[in-house]
C-alpha cells in the first residue's frame, strides 16, 4: 500500500514525523509511520520506522525506507527548488560555482564578507549566471530571496536542527512575520540566519526586509552620515527605539537625535470656525447659540535621528582633484582675473555659445564685427573740432547750383 502511494499522501510534520494517509482524496494528514534522523548529508536525512504502526504491517521495512527517501528528495526539490538548483552543473563555473556550492551548503544564506574574495573575481557573465539562479549579492548578506516562503523556512529549520543534533521541533517564527523579538542570550544566531531570520538589535528579522533596510541606509548616506526614516520602522514592523537598536547593532553610531533636544514650549493656536445655527421656525423658541467647531489638526511625524555610517560607499576617500588641463568654467576665477576679463581675452576658449563662440579658437588675428580677419591693426581715431562753414551745408550748395544756372 505505502509503496504505491502518491506524494500528497505523505506529510512531514515540524516534529520530524512522517504521516501517511491511506485515502488520497482525504485532506487530513493520516497516521504516523516514521520519524526523521540525521543522514549522511544535510539535505538527505534518514528515517526510522515506528514500531507497531498499523500501515506498516506486511510491508518490507527496507523498501519502505527507500520509498520515503525518494519521497523526501522530491519534497525537498519542490519546496527548496531554488536551493537545490544552485549546484546544477549547466552553465556555471569558476568563482560563481564556488559561491553556489557554499551557499547551497549554508541553506541559501551567508555573510557577504565570507564570500568577498570570490565575489571580487566575478565578471559580468558570472554575475548574470548567479542572478539566473536567484542569488542576491546584498551589501551585507548573500541569499536566495525565494527561500523566504513559510514552507521553505519550516523545511530549512527542520533540516538544520536535525543536522546539528538538536531535538525536534525547531523554534520557528510565525508564517510571514517580518521580525520577532528574541532573547539573544539563548538563541543560536547561526540557526536564525540559516532559516532566513538574522538577528540584529534583539530581533530576528526576515532577510529580504533586512536587506531592504541595509540598502536604504547606504543609498541615502551622504558625507558618511544618514538619517533614519519612519518607513524603515514600518519595514521592520517595530517601534522607533527598536529601529535605533537594529541600526546601532549593525555598527552605525547615533550622532544627533532631535528627540533628545530640550523641548521649547510654544503656544498652539487652534482655529475656530463658526457654524451657522438653523433658523427657528417659531419666534417663541429661541435659536440655539452658534456651535464652534475646531479645525482638524494634521499630525506631523517627528524628525528621526542621524547616524554616522560604519562602512560603505559614503565613507570612501574623496575623489581626486579635477585635471589641471580641463578648461575652467566661465564663472570661475583664474590668473587672468575675473570671468569678464577672460571673455575679453581673444585666446579664451571657454566662452558660451550665446556669446558667439562656436567651439573653434579664434587664433591670434583680430577680427571685425562681421567675423572676418582684419587686414590692418586697429588704431584709436581722433577728431578735431572746426568752425561750422556755410558751404558745408547741402542746402547752401543747392542754392549755389541754382544761381549758376540762372547766370547762364
């Protein structure tokens, strides 16, 4: 019977029990027939059949165990497909293959610093191969985001707990929870990371949301500092003080917190709006006094703390100075004096297009207003004042001509 079962007739419980349902159409899990035990590999556990289990009567124990191993392999490939697919040989080699193997053995998540030498040797094509295998090279953690699904978290927890000789069931966060408060003195941080919930600031945080926080910190950093935001607390599902604990546990130091500044009392003015009272229908009944309604006051979220960045792009060395051969800007001072003096210099090559410069040097020859080179050197022109003469007038010359014609 068991050897002819469909995969859906078998169920793995969190405590390591294997249940078998005789009726394939019945959604209930059925009866226990075996329990998991540590095998030769982390993803290849072994089984122990339960003595006296009713479904095991008249069954070959060795055949049943082999059947359960085949079913377990298929179950792992279904639930942890992105993990088991890391070590497929097609199209992967070199540092990318080494990263995939190490990530596979670590159940799909590792600190980036442990893989940094291999990551440094990746070329664009190798990075593409890892992306095709759904590997995320985060700034702090390297992981497979698709393994954050509740079923994958539970199965990884069971396999890790069993492989490390712990008594099942393994402690688990609620399905899909973003973060949960943990006791750092009693929990195992390696286990928490292996199931996709690394511990920071007294909280086990789902790795995809943690990576989102870390990326936002480094992307928003400027001059070695960054400011916490309310969105970050929403991503973590925690309060602002707990967010500060998470950030500080990463090594970032708080430099300024507006909430710690002395509060200056200010008068709050509430606008009042008079609402007209309805007109009384009978003169004997006095109209009620006008009601006063307070205008709605919008809540403003307080400004959050600023932190000094531990490490990352924002703390890189300053860029080298600009090349001395680069042409200075039009409004930049130089040895010639101000920008205006530069523009008057014929050899100046940095003039704007609107000033008539078309991108080619004018050369050493002076040019006229028409843009053509002048054939002579310009000299200052002087004028002499002389007395006004009647003959210089065009009207006087016209009168002289008329008089000459009359004489003829």
